[in-house]
């Protein structure tokens, strides 16, 4: 996995600050320190200052605020001896104790790092494991010597020596051939497992024995052995996997499916695990996530995380990833192309639109003609696709300028105006317009939005035709070019919060989430595309929600009916937010929403439970 939020951003900020005049630099530093004290406390602020001074004076690695918060969190949540003993006692009560084969390809690794990797397995709370190692024709005598000692010292460690170099995919397959376990856990030769890693996997398998794939959260070990770059992942997100190899470590897979797909494939160096998971997940949907950091990926010169991780955004690894995605499209019989994403290590899958692709863009309005005009004209002038109609649903506009503008649109055959002569009800208005729309794809667009990216409509249409996708949302910006909407998360900072709110437009967000096509619990109807058959089968927007929550409610009902909700950063618009009616939230509607959904959906599966409910900035619970 790649460090998209990490210290590289922090280093860029420091360099920018250092270019400023001394007085401005001091003001900036004081403000940042004050802000840190307010949001994270004195301890985090002092550690950041210490790290900054080390970076400036000694050239040491600059820790990001996220890393400092994570290290503080780790120290507060470290296992006690009593907790580990309680886990061992719990294992004895497991009715299902599958053998887990930890597979490790080895090539010229530093012996001390190899020992650390194997030692992390030997320290596992869960006892039913074996280690299967394939040495990929190492040239280092000390590596081979260490492997021989490991194999002779422990009966549960199997070592196979290849006669010629087979590459990481071939060596992994050779190690898998040694495995007798029902499940395979992949471990790189210089990485480490947390002591509870296999315990947590076995615990999940006892609760859900039909599971075929398990993945966990992860962090990295820097050059000094410090835990950094904690990646807290969402639940299974098939569209996010098309954007990048997010599941990564720890990955545990049912061996019978590995045998069925014939393991890893050669020819995908730098992306062999990505290709493997893409193929594996085509054979099962029984995929579960453990929201705990069970894997520590080493960041050191020559380590796997550098060779196969950081270089993932480099030319050869990126090309291998794109080839893996192109092959996945062919296997799934989807005609499309694959492009680089918005940041290194990310990708964009673009299904080809059918010739008859067409969308009905529904714009509800009441007066405020200046914003309506901006919205409509931006769609007409900036949308690269011409395969759309605009349906304006007018709710009792009274201003003469508004009436004149609506009248002037009569000459455009792609625009129709429908009157809604009833009390304001956002849900009812959109339902009324949807009934008269001509397309099998509906786009609900607020009248206070403005198109930025010409390909916004195609970007949404490409995703809505993917099997299983029922709703697609756009990336919306405030007029000051900060993010207003990049997906909605439930039960954080209230009932429904906007992730990455106020993040600058050119920043990618937490591990690239603001700039990745991904699954989420809900998207805003300020710009929402819905399959017509899905919309109608759900009965449209629930008119009990007159002003708010109807979009989130619709998304949750769609997921209840097994449709996926997807966010795309490639549909980019401005949102001036509720200009016609004023920004409204109804306490009564919020209570209705909570009554309906709080028990059914107690947590947001696409926002890691380790993030606190009172924040939306991807900082850990302290």
C-alpha cells in the first residue's frame, strides 16, 4: 500500500514554509503549534516540534501529525500480558481451529529481518499455524545459513530451495505448494505480524466459517523501527479495489480457491498481489475485514515495501497494475479501458458507454434565477456529452426574472420545465420530475451547482452501468476550492457527515480516498445518479423527508436491496449549498432517520470504527 497522506505531504509543507520570510515562517509555525495544541493536545504538539527540529537540524525523518497520533494511540492500546493470556484461553473455546499456513517467499533478505519475521509468527497467540518458505535462489550465504538453522530448529517451519530464480510470484507459488493449511496467510520476508494476528483471523472464521478472504488494517515500520503510516481500511469495497490494491496486508485466503485460480501469475512484478486479489475476488463475495492493525510492513532500503510498494507508482509497477485491471475487465466481459488515476499508485477503470447511453438531469428550483442560470448554462456549455435532457422542476417561482429565464429555455429541445404546484417537499418534487423523465438513468442535480469537469456526466454513466452499482455520487467543491462532498459517513459529527470536508481541492485525502473511485454508505443528492429501475423499485425518495436525509435514506435502502453506492472524483462540480431554500436540517426528519436506521445500520462499514464519532479527519480514537 502507498503513503498517500503521509510525511511526504508534511515535508512539502515544511519546504513551503521555509521559503517564506522569517517573520511569516514564525507566524505560520506558531499558528500550527497553537492549532495542534487545541486539536491534539500538548503532547502531540511537543512531539511534532521535536520531530521538526530533528528534520531541520539532523536530517531525520519528519513524522507527520498522523504518525505521532498513531504512536500515542499504540502506546495507550498495547497488549498486556493478561490480555494475551485471555486470548489464549479464548482459543481453547474455539470450535473451529483451522491450520493457517503462513507463506513467505525469500530472496537475499538481511538475516536479522528474516528472524524478526519468523519470530513474529512464533509469538502468535493462535497456535495452529505452519510456516512455508521458498528461497528464490538467494545469493547471500548468510541468508541461506539462517534459513537452514530456522528449518532445523522448528518442526513447523518448512523451507524449499529453488534451483533457479522464479521471481516473487513463482517463489510464492512454490511456498504455497508446501502448505497443508486450509487458509494461506501471505507474509513478506522482512515484515512482521502482530501477536494477535492469527488469533483475530481464527476468531472471525469461528463467527463466519464460510469466509474465503480476510484482510486487516496495517502500518509500516520505518528505518528506526517506529510504527508509522497506519492505514485503517473500509469494509469490502469492490470499486475501491479497481482504484488501487487497498486490501493488501494482512491477507488470508482459502487455499482451495488459490488452487482453483492457480496461485499468483508471472509477468506482473510489482503488482502480482493486485492481480492475485482481482482474480481471487471473482470467485467469491465472502470477503471480510478485521479493523485492527495486524501487519507491520517494513520501510527500509531493499525491503519489499520499498521494492514492491513505494515503486508501485513507478512505470513498470503501474503498467503491471493496469495490465492486471485490463485482464480483469476481459474476464468479467466488460468492454473498457484503464488509465492512471489522480495520484501515483491509483487507477481509473472506464467501461465503454453504450451508443444509446442517455441521462435525464433533474434540477429542482424555486426562484434564485442567477444560480439556476449558472447551473443550467454550465450543464449546456461545459458537458462534453450531448446525450442528456434537462428536466427543471419548478416549485412555485414568483420572481419575474425567473419566469423570463424559464420561458427563454423553450427553444432548446433538450430542456423541459415541469411545474410542481404544491408545498415545498424536495423528495416529492424530484419524484414528480422522475416520473416524466425519458431516460433509464436519473441525475438529481441541485440548482446551486456548477459543472467544472466537462466529463462529469460520462464519469458517472461509466460507473452506473457496472453490474451491482445502483447509485453514483460526485465530488463537490465549495466556491473557495475546498471539498464540500466526497462521500457521506454515518453517525459521525452528527447523523451524517461529509468526509474530507474543507480539504483543499488539490489534496488527495487520507490514503487517496478523496480522489479514488470508491464505495461509500451514501452520497448527496446535490449531484446523484440513480438507475431508474432501482429508483422506482425503492419507491423513489421517501416524502417523509421534506428537506433533508432523503438522499442518505435512499442510498441505505438501495444497499438493503443489494445495490452498491459509489463515489467518483471524476465528476467534479461546485456546490453553493441550498441557495433556493436556505440550508435546512429538520430535527423531526433527523429523528425519523435515526429511528429507522440507527439499529439497522449501527456503524458505517466504509469508515473504520477506530476513527472517533466526533471527528471526520481520519484521526484515531485516543
